[in-house]
């Protein structure tokens, strides 16, 4: 074998070319076809189809399972609850019914009365001395206008902007979650915090009410009496309605959180917008826009203490919150899915 033949054959073997006879023939010689390699069992059975190697070179990522999405939601919820800021907010919410109960107890210890007379809002305070269960309603009525929505605004405003500010948002998107699924997990964890915060207020108020005041049959706003068990069920229903009333604020805060990379700015903007809307809802000259402001029907939960229950404003409240969730949730999705993530 000449030097040219030897070099051609060696080059073919080094490159893994199976067409060795053609190389040798091109160099001026001939050679028998090579035997199949024993270390390649596939080569002894069948030859790969054309294009098979190209298809296998581009693997597709597996789609996340529903259990993986549930794990993402649980991870986000645990992250939210374990923050010191969140624990401080829950502590403040739990302290409000305690302060109300102690103040009512001190004011009525010599036979005085507490609070104004009437049927809704802070007027529940006047019924606390007769039944400690009314402290649940009074605590929710006192925290709903300011404390509860501010806590939700802080958590929702920090959901996306806080991750971007900390530089962890890009790492969250590396996982096969997708932006839409991550945004949904953030909003779901915020909704879970809405329910948690509301239950913290209700549980604190129930414990203080049972400790400082008597429990028994509940006198409704309509003047009829219901059993303590029925009143307890209605208090749970009221807590659920209050939590649903905060879904619009949560969607608004989530949208604001997608507009900036600063968690502090997002939280401040959400809380500032909340206060502004609350002020607008108290101006009589703007009564035409009041039914479209998200806090307008918040205190409608008092209608659950009527016999029969008045559903008109309750339904309007839930419809209004659903509208805010649809509008600002869609806006948050459109912004976040098209946003350039640089942090």
C-alpha cells in the first residue's frame, strides 16, 4: 500500500467514515467492505433511518406536571409566609381585634355603652358586650377599610418587583415553569394570603370575644335570633366574603408589580392607589363613579347577618371584584410575558 493510500485510509478511520472502500478507491486502490463493528449492537441489527440522528440531536423538554405546578404554588406561599415583613403584618392584624376588645371591656366595665347604635360597619361594636361573637364582625369591619387591603397590597406589590429587585426573577424563569405559570403561582399565593390574613383577624377576634364577653344566641340585624352555631357559620361565611373582596386589590397590586423592578416602589404605589380610591369613595360629588370603585361594596358582608340574607350588594361586590381580577390580571399577564427580564 502506498503512502497516499495509507493516509487516506487513516483519515477515513479517524473521521469515523464507514465508506472506506470509496476512500481507498479514490486514492487509486480497491478494498473489501469493512465488517460491522462488534461493539455497536445496533449496527448489526439495522441501519439508522435518514435524519434520525438530526432529530435526536434536538431533545424536547418535558412539560411540567400538575404536581410540579402545585409544588411551585406551595413554594411561593411558604416564601411569602416566612418573611419577617409578612409575619409582622399578620401580627398587626391579630392585634387590632385585641385592642378593640380590651377598649370595649374598659369602656363598659361601669355599665357604659360602646360604639354608636345602628346595624353595620363599626356599629357592631355596640353588640360586643352582649355577645363576644360580634367582635369578629367588628374586627373585620375595622380592618377591612385600611389594614387588610394594605397588607394585601404589600404582598401583591412585592410579588414580581421584589424578585426582580433581589435578582432572583431570572433564576425562577430558568425552571420549566413559563412566565404565565409563574405569574399564576404568584397570584394564587397572594389569594391564599388574603384568606390567611382574614382568618387571622377572625380567629383573634373570636378568642378575645370568648375570653372577655359572654357567648350565646346571636341577634341579627333584622332583629331575629339565631343559634350560636348558626352565627359561627355566618362568621366563617363573612370571613370568606371579606377574603374575596380583596381579590381585586391583589390583581391590581400584581399588575403594578410587573411595571417596575423595585419592590418598595411597587408596594408604595399599590398602597397609595388604595388610599386614593378610598378617598374618592367618600366624596359625595363623585357618586356616579362610586359603584365602579373596588372598595365601594366591601362592607356589604353585613347583609349576611340579616334574616333573610340580602344578596343584592353581595353579588355586586363579587361581580366588581371579578371584573378587576379579569382586567388587571390580563394586564399583568400581557406585561409580564412581553417584559425583558434583566434581573
